[in-house]
């Protein structure tokens, strides 16, 4: 994971707690801290307008048209 976003997030986000600042600067040491860092990364992407396309591995998303074509073969 690119760490550059952490520095940008520190500069753009006002009102971060000392814990959040420490987490951004030093990284997570526990699983719950990694979750919080992940949530801050999602907030960063939302603020910057970054949208990642859904991956093919993420589920069985198909349109009804595709599903009906496959099921009637």
C-alpha cells in the first residue's frame, strides 16, 4: 500500500486525534488499528474522488440479461 496518501490525508483532514496522527505516521501494530487505518484510507479516497472498479473476484454480479442467457442454454 502506498504510504503517500497518509501524508496527504494528514494535511487535508482537520481534527484528527493524536492517536490517528500517530497511526498515520507509524502504521498499525494491531488488527484493530489496521481496520482504523483502512477506514481512513477509504475516507481519503472518498475525499479525493477515487473510485476503483469492482473486481471480477468480488462476487457474482451479473445483469439479468446475462443471467437469463446463461440459464436457458
